């Protein structure tokens, strides 16, 4: 049975998305891209994100969604807008009752590149290599695919731990 994961890199102007599928333990690229919303008021941009993620979920029918957590770097206002964009994407996924998993940027970078402070170019390179893509994905799409890959790695690791605990308790 295949597992399909939607990764989301939220943003109030550009939201990246990426869909991967796990088939017999192998990661397969399905699609990726960017939802671009320009020059509108924030509520209109949030609706655009909600509608676009809803369409992606309806078309590609993922089983789970992985999304990047909000972080505050310098600008509180930007972090609040990012949080609202995340909320719009999460609400869209919940209309199909997807399980939602959240990861910090550091967790995602560590899972995909091997170090928590990787830059955008390193992320793009590793996503391309892991998924055997013919070219570099756009930055936001690469980040979304990286989020999906992080979830795959994390859930696979958790599955191994659960199996070991069951063996110990048997």
C-alpha cells in the first residue's frame, strides 16, 4: 500500500507545495510547485492559499500533510502572517481529514541535508538528488518537498522504534 505525503512551506505571498509517495519503501516524486498570491489584502491571500491547497488535496489525494512550523527571526509581523498562512493550509487539509504533522526548519534541514543550518541551495540540491529530479526545484517547492521528506524520515524512524519496543516487551 502506498502512502502519499503533501509537504507545505507556508508563506503569505508564496506557499510551496510538494507531494511524494512511498511505494514499497521507495520515495517517488509526484508533483511540486508554488502558490503565488500577489498584491492583495491578507484575507484575500489567505483565501487564495486555502483554495489552492484544497485543490491540491482534491487532485493528488494525499494521506498525510507535513508543514513547517512558524519561527520568529526578526519580524513579529511576518511571523504572524506566516502563522495565518499555515492556518489556511492546515484548514484546507482538514476538509479532507488529513493527519497533519509539524516540523521546525531545523528538523527539516537536518533530516534532508544532515545539518540544521543548511542554506537554500543545499536544500534544493539534496531534494533534487533524493528524488532524482532532472533539475533544481524552485526554492519554496524544494522546501515543501523537504518537509514531506522529513516527515517520511521521522515516521520511518518512529516505526523502527515502536517495533523495537514491541520486541523488548514480548
